[in-house]
C-alpha cells in the first residue's frame, strides 16, 4: 500500500504509479471526503483484475453472477438469448460435448433403455406398475400413446400417417421409388409441412446459396462453348450450358425457366447460332 497523498489545486499523486494526475483521471468514490478514489483509473482497473484472479474474488464474482441470473431481469435476458440463433448453437454444442463425457454416456444408456421399454408397452397398449421407494406399494401408471411407427402395414389400401396419425388412402401419399410399396411413409400434407420447415433452417439456406452460385457459373454442367469476359452460363437443358452475354441473359428473367429459354432461343433463332455468335 502506498502513502495517502493530498489534493493540491485539483491534482494528486497516485500511490500506485507515483504520477501526478488531475481529478478527471481518478475514479469517483462516494465514501471518501474528496469524492474520488485514492488510485487513478488505470491502477484501479489493474487492482480489480488482480483481485478477480484470487480465490476470494472468484467466489464473489460467482455469487454476483448467480444472484443476477436468479433475478427477473437476468431470467428475461437468458430467455431471449436462448431463443436466438447463437444461443441455440451454443446450447447444442454444449449438449453434444456433455453426451461424450462419462456422465452423459451413462445417462444416454439409461434414457434409451427406458425409452425402448415405453415404446414397446405403448405399442402393445399395456400398463406398467411403477414401484415406490419402499418397494412394497405399487401405483399403476397409464403410458401416453406414442406416434405410430413408420413401418405400419397397409390394410385395404389404407395406412395411418406416422406424423399426424390419420388413417388415409394410398392416393394421399406422395410416390417414392425407394419404398417397397412405391409410396412415401408420410402423407402429402405432412411432407409439405416438413419441407417448408426444412427450407427455413440455416443448413438449407446455405445449400441453396451454393447451388445458385454453381448454377450461375455453370459448374457441374456440360459447356457447349468457352466462357468469355462478361458472359453468364445459360442452361439450355438439365445437362448442357451455353455462355452468352449478361445483357441478353437478363431478358425474360421475370418468367419461368422454360419461358426464359424460349425468349433467348427466339432471339438467336437456333442453338447453333447461339454457339457460333458467342
């Protein structure tokens, strides 16, 4: 601890660094006579950082954080942060890290065992007696019916959808060649909802952005001519690409893809002329 220096003409020597400084460079302190701290702002901040590294400082900061989190303001800010994209990403990362730990692995084993038992009992529609702490008294608990499994059988051309649970005919299911029945597991309404929800995810948006960049540059397609400065890849069909000037490519952008192709074909006359002129 340094000596206490007096104020002379609104200036004072800092006991830590020993430099004479004006009142503006000192921290305000209500408990002192002058209304300012004995240490300057730079030395005051250094002392706080040093104190936080000590065991007493760590404990105090932990307690203040706990008190703030339990308050109404802290809870509101925490809820807002958890709903944000960054908060969700950090929560997910932390959960995956915890699952890899020893405690997480034990929890996962217990969870999956109980989940499998519940699923089989719910499918059979039976009840499970839950033993009490003494092991003598038993209370019967009715399990909630879970969603129907994906591999539910067809009965007279009808099948219940695993998502909504409604028994629907084969016409209400979209076609899927990978399935043995030739039809998707989920009904048309549920597949539409899931696709709309997936398109809003950051992964789907990122993949769409990459696809658009590849499509503009003509990557992954067979080029019919060489690219030149100021050219854009025009898709003749689903496999071939012709590089044409950007000003011509802009024509008919408001319409559909087929209308856009027809407008550019009419401008050039034929595909051969399009390749020759460019």
